[in-house]
C-alpha cells in the first residue's frame, strides 16, 4: 500500500522503527498531490521544499533517538485550512483581500502540532473567510469532491476533507463553527471531528 494511504498509527510505528523515513512519507503525499490536485483543487498552495526540509529534520531527530513518547505525531504530514496561521506560510483565508500576506506567527494549534512532531504543510482551499458550505466560494476557485468532481465536497473546510479523502495528506486541520468540518467530512467520506473548544 502506498505510504500516503496509510493511517497515522501505521506510519508513526514504521517511522520510529526506521522502516520508512519521514521524507519518504512526505514525498508520497507530494507525489499524490501532483497526480490528482489539478482535478480536485484541495490545495491553494503548498511548499514542497519546506515540507521535505521538515521531514528531513524529523529523520535527523529519530537518528538522534527521538521517539513518540513526547511527540505522538512524529513525521506525520498534516495539511492546514487556509484560515489558520502558520509562521512563514501564506495566509489568505481563500480571499484576494489579504494579497500576499505571510503569517508572522503560528496559531496555538499549529504550535501544538509542531510540538507533537507533525510536518505542517500546504494551504487547503475553503469558502472565503469560512463563509459557506460548499467550497465553491473561494477566490482561488472551487474544490471538487474527489469521488465525483461534478459534486461539491461541502464546506467551509472542503479542501481539508478533500485532501484527506484523496490521500494527498495523512490528516488535515479544518475549523467548524456550524458544521464546517463535519459536513465536508460526511460528503467526502472521511472522519471529521469538531472537538470541545480549545481542545486541539
């Protein structure tokens, strides 16, 4: 089975045992993006060089003895909805209003993901400023359901759900005020969780 189709638990076990490298996992996801994202448009953008550099850093940590005991997501690629701030990555909220804005800081949830060892990459498409339920209302163009590109993926976290369903990433973050994770997860056939406020 291709690495990008594996679960988090399958991959973390293999990465720590050095059966596969974090770089190989990340490259597998990037290869899948290259194969399918032109049709589904789950991502607004991604920085392959930065993602692979993060993966190489994880592999060096593991070579130095790092384990999952304090980093449960060690080496796992996680894509991010374009409404969440990731330092030195674009932050557009699927709008042209913010222009070429680059986030100067990490959102708390991103700090927690990085502390857990995740590779934080890519900007997932969404309804502009998270106002919508179809991911058709993005200034960067609509996202298409990976099971049937004539159908919507739901929203506003449609890019995040689509990226997971299409095996472009191992997991992704969205946001949910009134169904914006749960609805696209349902329409794309993946697990989506709206946690207790502040829990992630």
